[in-house]
C-alpha cells in the first residue's frame, strides 16, 4: 500500500469516527429533549399546582389536629375487622396459588403439553392480571353481596394473574437436566412433575407466594372501600362520619399490619433462600 493510500484510509477512518461521535451526541440530545418533554407534559396533564399544595397546608394541619389523639377506646371494636383484613389476604393468596399453579404449568413453554394450551393459559393469566382487583371486588360484591368473601375472591382472581406469570417464568428458567433424566428412565408425567419439577421450583414458588401475600394484605385494606369488609370498610365509615380520632387509630393499626406482614414475609423468604 502506498503512502498516499494509507493517508487516505486514515482520513476516511478519522472522518467516520467524527461522524459516529456526532451521531451519538445528536442521539443523546434528542433523548434528553424527549425526556424533558415527557416530564413537562406530565405536569401539564395532571394539572400540577404546587402553590395550591402550599396554601392547603392549613387545611391538612387542621385535619391532623382533629385526629389527635387517636381514640383508643375504639380498639376492641377494631380487632375483628383487623382479623378479617388479614384473613381476606390469606384466603385470596391461597385461592390464587391453587388456580395459578396449573395455569403456570400450561403457560411454561418448556413443559406445556401443546401450543394451544400455552396461549390459552397465557390469555387467562393476562386477563386476570389486567383487570384491577377493585373491579373484581365490585363484580363479586354484586354477585354474593357485601362482606369479606367477595374481597377474598377478588384478591384470589387477581392473584392468579400475578402468580401465574411469575410461576410460569420460574418454571421456564429451571434446570431441565433432572427432568430429562427422569424422562429417560421411563417415569410417567405425574412422576416427573412430583419428583423433578416440584423439588426444583418449590423454594422459588414459596418465596413468590409470600411476597404476594404481603401485597394482598395491602390490597385488602383498599377493597374495604367498595364494601368488601375488613378494616378498610371501617376506615371509610369513620371518614364519612368525620370521626377523625377513630381514623387515626385505624391508620395506626393499618401501619402495624403492613409493617408486620412485610417483616414476616421478608424473614420467611430469607429462610427459604
């Protein structure tokens, strides 16, 4: 290669690097402007007015003043709704696990018996996850009436979507070598499932189920607002009656429930890990 050709090649390479650097810089500028535009339109769409929040501090302070001190005389009557709230979450989680596990087996691409079963299970999982638990609660309240039962059903059906997806992804990521080994020995499908699949994924499924129980306890508090029982219903009633001292007591109970459930769930997941 001549000296002139080498120089020309170097100039072309330098020019390409320059253009490449300019393209990267331009891309970063465009992405930055796009991010700023998204933030600005978010503030516009939600009609954010920080000044109104500042001027409304006096109203919030007055509400807090009327809620202090909490009315601990209402504590005995709040025990049963508290138990209902926890049991709604437990019932919903158990229903979700029972319904989600077979769907997850069908929705796992590595063990599903057919593509039709795969897409059908994925469709059911997606639908139950897409519909909010409040909508499910309203539907079941219409069907079976007010009380904790529709709340538990709502959490159970909504949990199917979340648990089914996470269960299926866990099954898809498991080591298939023990499964193939069992199949080579002539084991039946049910034996492969009980002796190969379950021991492999059980710790992960238990951890996911505990996390879902933690989430369901939080959700069960809100479901009481639509008549699904529990302490959420008591909170709504107290707010409607302007009994703010009782409201503050119920908020303390809710805080204790959520914090206790979170710590217990985290401790159990650490033991399973």
